[in-house]
């Protein structure tokens, strides 16, 4: 469910920020010592869950709001 006052553009910026954090965490996990991996995995799961919630809110906003919003896939690619 979308929060009041959270428009498509705000959701788009949040999606980009979360996506960048997921990429950073995935990269950090590859080289992380065993003692840090559990913490990174927990963070990654939390960010993945947030990304999914943002995706659903954005798709809803895009369908019901202005058509000028790009497709979700365009936000998280490249």
C-alpha cells in the first residue's frame, strides 16, 4: 500500500536508491570475510524486501497515475 503523498517520482528515486544499495551489498558479499557475511545477507534480504514493496507501489502508481512514468524495468536497468 502506498503512503499518502508519495508520488511516482518519489517512488522512482527510492527504487533507484534501494537498487544501488542492493548492488553494493551483493558486491561486498563476494569479498566479505565469513564473520561479516551473515550481517550482509540480513541487510540484503531487508533491501530485497523493500525493493519488492517499492516495485508494487510504483507499478500501482504507474497504472493509476500519470502515464509519463517509465516502466519499472527502465528504472533498475543500466
